[in-house]
C-alpha cells in the first residue's frame, strides 16, 4: 500500500509493470493498493516463493516495476507560431475575404490515460509543443487546420468576419472540431482558448 499526494490541477497515473493500473484526477492523498507483488500476508505463499526465485535469477533485483506519473491538468498558455497564416474567409455578408494573421492559443490535457498511451514517457511542454520559431507537431496541426475551421465558421455557422474577431468561442469550437481526431482522440488534448493577431 502506498500513499500518493496529488496536487490541484494534476492527474496521477499509476503504472504496474508498464501497464496503467489506475488513474486519479482528484486532488488530495490517494491510497494505491494495487500491486503485482505477491504477499505472504494474503496467503499467496506460492507467489512469494516465485518472487524470491525471480530475484535469484536477476541478481537480487526486484523484477516488478511500479511508477507514478503526474500529468498537468491545468490550462497551458501562450502556444504560438511566428509564421503569419494567409487564408480565405468566405464571409456570408461581405463575400470572399483574404487576411493574414498569427494565432496564439492555450490547450488542456483532458484525458490523461489517452495522452500517456500516445506519448508513453516523461515529456515537458517545450519538448511536446516546440517554440514559436520552431513549433512542434501539435502547433503545426492547429495551423494546418485553421482554414478548415474558418470555413466552418463562415459557411456552416454563417458568422460574419467582424463577429468572428469579437467572439472567439465559435472559432475555438471549430478548431477543436477539425483537430479532434488528431488532438483529442489520439492525445486527449483540447484547445482551450484562441486569439488572432491580424
């Protein structure tokens, strides 16, 4: 039995021999009872003897591997790309508009199990997302799908361009919709907020 302290805004993943055994998203003290190690106190004498035999085979080392990984559940801000995007906007009122802009957005990991299964190791935000001068794959995916998201806002939602600039929630929802297969379904991530610099 182990006790784990889980801070606010953090997910804790418990791995037992490389497999995710449990996950908690609640802050506080968490008691982890799951273990692949046999215990003589539970009557598993045969399992204990197998553990002892395995230690002889592996020079006295414990062959079971149990780890705790913490995943940031807070909003991660200031993700950007130095490159200006130039895309058409089929405005329902003004017709086709072409404008250049830069994007800045924040994201959040909402499914830590999905995220860890995709990434599979310890990783920092910089390593995952890159920098504004050298953006990582997730930032490039958002940039590559901006035209598709803007097209949804214009043709399906009939949002005039001035309203799009003042109401970023429609754009955020459209971006999440077009990147959901890459972001949520594969990595358990969503775009939390988005801003355009024109």
